[in-house]
């Protein structure tokens, strides 16, 4: 039976959400649930309006280009893509093509998939304007121009992915990079990320370095979640193999499809257009300009610590386990929360145990981002400090945090209200231990006469119960064993 392999490339679109205004107009660049509020005359293509390039948007695009190890151009150009856009009032899109070069070409990106290092070649990354959003109702289509003109990065890879797992792992890494580099919030719930997925198959034994051996490329447009990307790839590989086995694959034309989430399948939209159909030409209203080496160096030096670098720091400098470091770094907001806890003097190994269990578990249960979690880094740091100072036990602290989440109250207030502070005074603890031993003579005999040393745990439990959990466990156990040994 013939075996096949998939050739998968991605065109990842990510809105640059970290600028105050749009890419060519002064309209506010911000997510809004209210339609048509972030609009200026240019976004509506009013006569006489001219585009002005947003320098900050270009800076963030060049930041992404540098991170992806791309080659930056000598001059910045923009072009018109004269392919009718019903969701852009002027009827065309201002974008960048590969000639002249966009903000980045011929890069290489390393990422991890299933604990293996992979790499993907970057064909190009370019800056363009986003289109408006359309809502198609039964008898009318509504248009919202808030998104029209928002700066958009399009990242185009070579067909270097061989599975849906690899493609999704790459997208997740890119999402983190956009967040850590302060390029975008990369929030798919706000429509920041969309993806076009290209899939073809070929006989496994053929040489993939020869494009003549590649199969017919099928593009699926505007896939808006990573889970959907995985489903699209898996479906297309299966569909194309079935066509190959039935002898119909060679009849298949290069085409564009869409993903139907309800039916779980891709559906034909149109035959694929080539670049010539877009009729690119230089945008006459935005003069080309030269990129200075000084500005590129400034951008390069301003790039903050990226996910892989934070993982290395957490493992090498902080001594964390690799698994814990990856959990912390998976979301920038959680990594920032961890860093903030450390700023209050908490040791990394102490902080990570609380954050990866209680904090992450709580926000997952509440289904909220960590920015909305009311147990702030300073509160958590104070709780951890109380434990380290033996003022409360670890179990008391955990219970206080869980109760705080349940009751939506400050855990420090709960600790104060319940009088939770541990009993550490040796005389008070000694009295408690003596009472417990006097109340359980049989168990004392089991320890003293029969040598059942595990009975000490029973006595500790009774001391904790009698003290309502306030006894310091370590000191209490020390006294239990001391008094029991005296009776031998």
C-alpha cells in the first residue's frame, strides 16, 4: 500500500493590537463590541484622504521580522492589491509583496513539538491593513469598520510542516512571541489571529526537495482557531488521500476552500487565484523610504526576553524544573504574575509551587484570565511569607486561598478573622500533647511497649484536631515523640 506524506504551509494573520492608532489612519486601534466607533474618514475612503504610515506599527513589524531571523529590506515600500474587497471601502488593500521586499524575507524559526525541536523556513512576513468585518444575516450583510485599517502582520511559511501537531505547535509559539515582544495581545477571542492553511500530499518515497513531486495545493481560508487549524489539516490529509486512492487526485485543481465547523469538513469556494490576478503595483500615496541601520539596531536591542529565553532563565538561574518553567511561560500573563511574586522577595521554587497549582487551577475553574484574578501577586507573596515564617501552616494557607476564591474575599482577611495563626509556644504545645497522650493510653502502650512508631502520626492528628489546626505541625510532632520516648 502506498504511503503518503503531507506538505503543510501556513499564512498566519495577526493584528498588531499594541499601537494606539491604525496603520494608515489616526483612528483608534482598539477592540470594541460597539460597531463603527473606531473610524476616521480615511477608513471610509472619503475623497481627498491620504494614508500616513504609523511608525510604531512598522517598528513592531520589523521587531517580528528580526525575531524570525528574516532579512530586512533596504527600502520600505507598500503596494496596492487590486483584488476587489467588499469589506474595504476603497475596493483594494494596501499591503506588501515580495518584490520589492516586505519587512522580512527568508527567515528560520525553531519551535518545539512533542518534546522535539523542529524548524520551519519563513518565506516572508509583511505589514498590511486589515479589512472590515462582515456579518451575514438571512437577507442582509452588515459591515463593521472598526477593524478596517488595523495593522496586520501576515506571516507566510514554507511547506515544512508534516502534521497538524507541528502546525499548531508553531502557531502557539508564534502567539507567545507576539505577546512577549509586545506586538499583539494575540487574543483569538477578539479576532486578533486568523490563519490560511495550505495542504497537499505526495508519495512518501519521492524527493520532497523537488517541487515537481508535490501534490496539488489546497488552501483553506480564514481559519479562526488553533483547534480548527488542526481539524482542517487532519480532514484535508484524509480527503486528499482518499482522492489519491480513488484515482481522482490528479483531476483536482488548485483551489480555495472554507472550514465548516458544524459539519466538520472543508467546502469548495473557488479555484485558486495567482499573484498576477491581484494586479499589484506600488502604492503611489506612500513614498518609499530607506531603513537606517541605526534604527534597526535600536529595534533589535529593544526586544524583550522571549519565551524560550525565560524558560532558560527559570531553569538555569532559578533552578526550576523544565516542566514547571514551560507551564509558567505558556501564557505571558502567568509568567509576568510569577515575576511579580518574586519581586516581593519570594524565592522562585516557593512561588512556582503555589502558582502552578492553586493559582492556575483557580483561574481555570473560574474561566478568567489571570489579570482578573483578585488574588494579586502581592497578596500571594504575603500568604507564602506567613507560611515560611511558621505563622500559618501550608494547609491553612491553601484552605484560606481556596475559601477566598469560593467566597471572593481577601485571603488575608480570612486568616485574620479565623485567628488562624499557628501555636508555636512550646509550653502551650506541651500541654496540648500531654492532654492527647492522657486521653489515649492504649495508643501510648502501642508505641511504648509494642514499638508501633507510626502511632506518632495518630497523636499528631489529635493535637491538630484539638488545636483546630493551629498547632505548628513540626514542633508538635517533635514534642509527641519526645514525650513518648520518655515513657519507654
